């Protein structure tokens, strides 16, 4: 199979590394100098310095060349850009191209999910999403990982299995791209919330005031109620409930909210330390999609009449209207209600 991965960040590089062992893979990066450096060093020093780029992996700085590489009947295009880049790339693909995207979130401004963007800009694509609980570093190093390929096109989902399924990388399939995309978007927002709560706990432990901050009980509550928010929004947008008990729902939420490699969790931790959001994003060096998705998640929820109090609190903290401590107090002070 011919595969083109469009986007040479950590995640795109990791998948390209894994697929190149069995397929003809081309990795495109928009920065020609960075691509030249990757070619010379056989490493992606900026985003994934731990992993060696196999000799079989082709590197390309011309997007048209990369697209044409994987546009035949046996081709598969993987979009590995941030959400902000998805629209432009999908619009440039030819009719009938097989494409899966890795980006997770709602598009800023339009508030659309990936499948909605594809439908709007290039409805003749064979399109879907590849998602699930995965840190790029672990995938690149060959550590066990499971993902889900979601599309209404069953043959496209199977193509993802053919492309990436291996002894160390399991690919499941789903016919619910809406649910998979909602899970991938909302879990980033919840990871900021959990990171902030954990940051408050760590700070309280340092100064000996443990009772003043959320503990592990609070973390479990945030993750569980975060999953409930994710489910409510997903159902309102037409998703299937069982999707949220799977890899792209509960699985991705637990990983992103608790894993030390999570950028969104890191944002929450640093907010709890009192750092300003612009400083956090500058120092992070990578995109934390939850920061950009949170206001859009909230807007879509309000449009559908869906109650998402944790999301509301995260947006208020990101916009500087609440401190993390005030957000916790607000959530804990809500009136009691039925769990379901």
C-alpha cells in the first residue's frame, strides 16, 4: 500500500515510522529546512527526537508530490496536522481519495468536527478518522497501543487495519465517526480540568494543606463526570452511546487526563501553579488542542441545550474569569441531582 502522511509532527512521524516497515510511506512536512534536517539526521529532532526514522521512510517537502504518491487505488492519505490545518488539506485532495485524519477537536470559528468539514469542502472524499488513546512517543518506540478507525465507509476503515495493524499496534474499526470525533475533542478539555485539579493537589501537598485541594477522589469524579458530559454532547450530535465506552471515549479520556506525556494535562498543571496561559503555550512548544477546542465545545453544547459544567469551568479558567481554585469550588457547590 502507498501511504502519505501529511504533517511531520510527533504523531504523524510516529505512524509513518510504524507503517514504513510494511508499506511504501512518504512523510510530508511543510518546513523544507526541517525536512532536510530530518533527512540528514534520520530523526525528527523538533517533535520526536527519541525515534530513528527508518531508511525506507521517504521524506518530502512538496505537498502535491506527497498527495499524488497516495492517490491511486491502493493509496491512503493520513492528515496529521493540527485541527486548524484540516480544512485546507481536505479541500486540496482529489475526488475519491481515501483519507483519514488524526487531529482531534472542533474547528475554531466554524465549530465543526472533521467529518462535517469534509462534507462541506470535499463531499466526494472517502473519509474517516483514526483515533484512540495514544502518545506518539510510545507508538514510535513500538510500545503496545490500540486505536480505532471510524468511517461510514467500511472499506476505508478496513484499509486503516491493512495499513497499520501489527503485533504492537492494534486497529479496531467503527461505523460511528461522530462519536469517535466527539470523544477525541472533549477528552482534551477534560484533561485540562483534571490536570488543574492534580496541580492544586500537588501544590497543597508541598505546603501542607492537603485538605484545601482535590485529591484522588476528586480526580476520579472529574474523569467520570467528564465522560458523562462527553456522552451527552455526543448523543445530541448523533453519536452512538457505546462508542464512549471504547477506545476513543473512556480510553482516550483516561490516558489524556492522567498520562504525564499529555500536553492538555500539562496545561492544567501549570495553570494550577499560577502561570499565565500565553506563557504556558509558548513554553509547551506543541499544540494543546483542548485550549482551542474548549470554547467551541461549549458553544456546540449550548446550541444543543446540553449541560456541560466542567467544560464551562475550563473555559472560564482559560479566559481568566475564574482561578482553578474558584472553578473547583464552583463545581463542588452545584446543587445535587440524579447521576443519570
